[in-house]
């Protein structure tokens, strides 16, 4: 057993086994390393893809922001162009056309300085309009434009261009304008009339931080077209007035039509005034009597008044005061229609207002046994409104509902909810409803729905018109949804009172 020759084969076998095990271990390690390398490659690829996606998202976000900014700027410019067009189209005096283009208009388009040159009889540039330059600087620019033959260059290149224009042939003209006007960024557009090029308009800024875009060039081109058309209309009017009798007759005829329309408006206004005066007179007298008798009874000069009777007399006295106040406010309603009334805006509790009006109209409601329900959520925000005028809105709409609901099973439902900016009130009834044509005209002055109820009762057709004007004076909206024999729902909004 102690023979060394016996252990040698054993040692060889163990060594071979160790080598095999090391080989297997090495193979497994190599496979593990290969798998790890594959995982690293996969992760690296995934990270690269995520990086590309992140870059794409960032680029897309930047592009969207840029597009949104350009869109907002263009929309603001379009609104400004609309206002300019409305202002300059209201006159046929060339000088007045230039006066009506205000610095605010130019700033809304996105510029702070402006120059407008027209061709005079000799063909030289004549400065007709400028903003942002003092008189001395404007005169110097006019002289330099004339001396450098800039006007001839504009005539030869009668197209819209800006300080960013990349056309090589335009660079000398662009550099010349920059040198003369000291503007870092600008847009130039030719002015044209029927006979062709007649001048140009230049809008610019001293700072080039906001680069000129194609949208800016388009806006200025539209502005130039509007001014050119306005000037051409003015010239046509002047020529027609002095040279063409036929056109003069048309102007006189148009004036006659306008005079007729004005007379009609004055007639309507007169009828409104007469209506207000008549209603004030007719309501003031009985209200004064009611309040007087109620006051006498409350003073107990005619004997002791039981508490229950006294409570009702106090309500009569209170509501008489409210109605008297409303009569006195009828003239204010006329001013609301013309936009001259001043509203006393304060926090308005819709629930309290609705209940107050229901209490005021309770006799009529009881007379027809009408069921009134209010579905106004607790904690509803207050509206910002004139309390007296808001009450008038409720009174008119609920009063109409009382008038048109059936004598039996009549129902009126008052609900409200709020959005981010407004409180919406809905007053629904189960009355006779209206046709689509009647809905379309229900808020028109003097319009009355042609039905048996209206034929039996007197009315002016002004109640809902006044309601509409009150709501519009509060910057709200009012509308109605109705169908014949299926009731009506009047809805209106009032601005929310900010906390």
C-alpha cells in the first residue's frame, strides 16, 4: 500500500479531471461573458434608441412650441389687421386713412417703427406716415431715400422682402435700408393701386432678437393691400364726387337709404321711450297706493293688526319697495340696451336670488298651482353681477314660464352649475314651448310668439330683449331650447366672482 507506483496513476487521473473541470468552468465563463456582452450590446442599443427617441421628443416639442408661438403671433397679427381694416374702411379721406393707423395697431402686429412713402407727382418718395421716429430723423430718412434713389429701386423690385431675405440681388438694397433707418430687422411691402406701384410701407424693430418670419412678410403684404385698397377707394370716391354725376346720384340714393334707416332707428328709440314712460306711469300709481295702504295698516292707525296679518303686510311693503325700485330702474334698462349703463357689480348668491324672486311671484304661482323646484348645489360660487338687474332677469324668465305653463300640473325647475369662469342658470318649464323659428327670434325687439295665450294678453315683446341686453352687459350669454308642446329651457351665464 505504500508503493509509490500505485499513487502515480491516481495523481494523473486527478490532474486530468482537474483540467477537464477547469476547461468546463472556462467554457461556462466564456459563455457567461458572451451572454453579458450580448446583454451589454442590447442595453447599449436600447439606450441609443432611447436617446434618439428623447432627442426626437425634444426636437418635436421645440418645433411644436415654435409653431405655437408663430401661430399665436400670426393670430394676434390677423386680429390687428382686422381692426385696421375696419378703421380705415370707415373713411374716404386719404389723410384720415393714415391717421387711423395707430401705434397700437403696429405694435400688435409685432413692430415698433413704421414708415410709409407714397409717390408724389414728380415720382419722388413723399413720407405720408411714420411711427417711432422723431420729426428730424423721419425727415432725414426721407431725404436720404430720395438722394439714394431708393424709391426707384423699390419700383424695380416691387415685391415683399425682409432683412432676412436671402436673395443676393436684394442684399445691397437691404444694407442700404439698414444704414439709413438704423433698423436691425424690418419688412418692406409695395403699395399698389389700380394703376400699379404707388409707394411702399416699411415696418421694423431696432433689435433683431425676434427674427422676421414668412408669417410676418405675409401679414405686412396683407396690410399693404388693405391700405392700397383704402387709398384707391378714397380716390375713386373723390373722382366720382367731382366728375361723375351718375355715381353722385348713387351716393345721394345711398345717403337717402341711410337716412331712412336712421329715421327708423329713431322711431324705434322713440317707441321704447314711450313704452318706458307709459309703464313707469302705469306701475308707479298703483304701487304708491299699495305701499301707502300697507304703511297705514302697519302703523295700526286703523286698529290693531294681528301678527300673521302684520307679517304679510310687511312682505307687501317690502315687495312694493322692490317693485318701485324696479320701476325707477326702467330707464336704466334703456341705458343698458345702448351700452351706457354702469352696473354695480358685486357678489351675487344665485340661490338667494332665485328664492327671493320665487317669493315675489308666489301669488301668481299659487294662483295656477305651479310646482317650482330649485336644484342649485350647495356651495355654488357667487356670480359677479348687479343684484337688481340679475333679479330682473329671473323675474322676466320665470314670469314668462308662469304665463305659458298649464293651469294644472304646471312645473318650473331652476338649476345651476359652475364652470371655471362662469355660473350657468337653467330655467325650464313644461309649457307650450316654441317652434324653431320662434326660438330664433324670441330675443328680437317687439317680437311676440303667435299663440292663443299671447293673443289674449297684452305685451310689448321687450321683456326678453331687455333680459338679453342685461346678460350681455355682464359679458354673459343667453339662449333657449324649446319644442312645440314640450316646454322651454332658458339658459344664461354670468361671470364667476373671483375669490
